[in-house]
């Protein structure tokens, strides 16, 4: 009666419309249009169009199985031994290796055999009529055999052409012709709020269709991929399946979900199809993906740092360290540089940089634009090939700095000059050592052992140089300091004590 009570408050015309809606009879499109209501989309044509191109993928792995006893059944002694080890942590007495176990002769058995066991279930979609299929790398990872089932129930053994873990894209091939391939969409045209649909095999239920909207674009949850976020229901088994727009085009590969329970919670992520196609082209050609690298460690640019460096907004990537003998070092990039562009493409966020550089062919020449000590500079770099990141271990200088010291109470700093041996060990050509950091300096994040390289974008050669530079600054404004800690360089904003 609550619904009818609400309906009674409406005027006569609106009451009739509301009554039809409340009673479940629905509205004609004419009436809905008159009320300014948009009808929900119909996905039936899309399912008929794209459904035949979506496949189910099962993976199999070979595992060692214990050989049966002579009578064809499992050995009760071995079962007892496993139970005893499980509960007591030691071998069962009377078996070889057990406590106080006499040496016994046991019957010879055949060597362990391999048996095939199901490993996982996922989805994929047909890229070309000759059997190329795209899916997620994690769907086929570690599989000894990949089985592809088409919607018409035909099953094929697939060959893995290539797999790229960093983007979670894989390409497999089945021996078949005349297959219905998907149409690739334009991710650039995709809008937040747009309806999208997914087809896959959640929990093994083949050809399951779910729908929702695009919740966000360019979600930064991966190093080389910015994802499409949707509220389309995605569960285990949907991985590798297509995300489809209302034109029947694939715009993404369903890859991840955000979940506290392991099941769908309304937040799903898809790999943009343009990035996936670039990866699949390389997998098809080389069986692997080649990525460019500079050999630097980077950090984000804060709003305060941007203001102190003269940037109109917080953008770019801060170079925190430069790897020895890397393309960046050979080109002249330095810790403290802020990279603003790569080949003319604006680096809005630090996460943009590895994606831009990763897309450059190793060995190619690129122009990296940096902001260095308040001035813009273009640097030509020969891009190297990406390798696994090396672990960087911070090391404090083992030798004490030169004895010349000075205190700067307004900043909370006590500094000393660097000896030549400390410079060599710390891999710096200039700077001063922080002997003590309290109050303003401590609040800014500085600590004993740090090496200050720049003050207010000016290089610092010595304590005297630091004092001279500081005397020229406006004490009422925050001061920018570039310092090195171990292998890393970063900026700090110091506000002088009042």
C-alpha cells in the first residue's frame, strides 16, 4: 500500500503512468519519451552477433601420481604414513626413516606416473578466422595443455603463441578455419556511463552474459596498463573474455576484479583493447613483447614541488636515481630532473612514463624533455630494452665527511662538506652531508646521512655554497631541497622555523 499511497500524490495523468509502472504492466515508448525517461538497452542482438566468437578455455597440468600397489589399490601403509606425518610431524614407526624403525625390505613398485588434472577455466575470443584467440596470460600460465571449446561445442587443443605477464595478455592458436572473428572497437570513443556487456564462463558456466556501464577510464592499477573500470559482473572464469560496446565491438579484455570475498563486488577491470592488440601483434611476430627502458627510478611530483619548480600544475615524473651505464646515464639524465614529455607526449602522471617508454622499440632514438633547475631541456636518448628491475639497496657512506661543518638553525640543519672518497662511494660529484636534521628539516623528511645536492634549484658544491645560496632566498617562503639517500634522489620542501 505504500506504493499506491505515493502514487495518489501525483496528478491524474502522472498517476496513470505511475500506476502502470507500479503494477508491472510497463509503459509504451511513446509515454516513456513524453516523461523524458530513457529505455534500458536490449542486448539480444549483441549476444547473437558476438556470442559465436567467444570461447571457453580449459587448462590442464601434468602432476606426478603415486603408483598403485600390486593389487591395483592404494597402499594402506603409505596412507597411514601420510596421516602420521600430517598429525605428528614425523614418519610412522616401522617405516623407513621412522623412529626406532628397523630396516625393512619393501616390495618394488613402479616409478611415479604422470596424470593430467584440470588446472583452471577461463574465456577468450576469436581474433582471426584462422584460429587466433586472445585471452589473459594468467588463464594459460603454467598450463601443459590448453583446450578451447567453441560455442558449437567443438573442442580443440590450442598452442600458446605467446604470453605477456605485465599486461596479462596471451595469444593462443587452434587449427581451424572459417571462424567468426570479433570486431575491434575504438577505446578513445568509449565514454564513462556507456553501456557495455561481457560474455564468458564464470565458474565454468559457458556463454554467460552480464552487462553494466563503464565506471571509469584509465584506472592506474598496473605498471604498463591503465584499465577500464566497469560494474559488469565478472567472476572467476570470466578472465580473458571480451568487454563489448553497444556497437558489438570489443573494447577490452576482462581481467581483474576488486573483491574482499573473492567474488564480484561491483568493481571490475578490463584491459583496453588497443593496448592488448599492440601486445598481441608482438606476440604473433616474436612470441614475446619487447619494451623500451631508460634505466631510472621515478617518483611522483607533488603540488608543492610543482609550485617550487615553476610548473603550472603537479605533473611529470621525478627522476629519483639513474642506473649506472644505463641509456639514461649515457644520455645525461640526472637525479632531480622532472621528465615532462617523451617524444612530445605530455607526462601527466609518473605512471605515464613507463607506458610511453615501454611502447618505444628498443634501439630507437627518443627526445625526453626535462625540467632541470628551473630550465627546460630536451635530451636525446637511445632507448634500451626493458629487463627485470634490479633491487636497489640503500647504502650509507662508510667514511665520515670532511670536517668543515656549519649549522643552519632556521632550517634545522647541520651540514658538512664531502670528502672525495665519499663522493666516489656515493656516486655524486657535489653536495653536502646532513649531520643533523631537526625541527623544520626533520618535518620535511631529511635525516642524518642524506646528501643535499641542490637548494632552490641551485647546485650545492660545499657548505659555504649552501650558506651563500640560502642568504639570497626569501625566508618567508618554503625552500626546495634535492637530496640523495642511498641510491635514491628526491625533493623535500622545507619551511623555515618561525
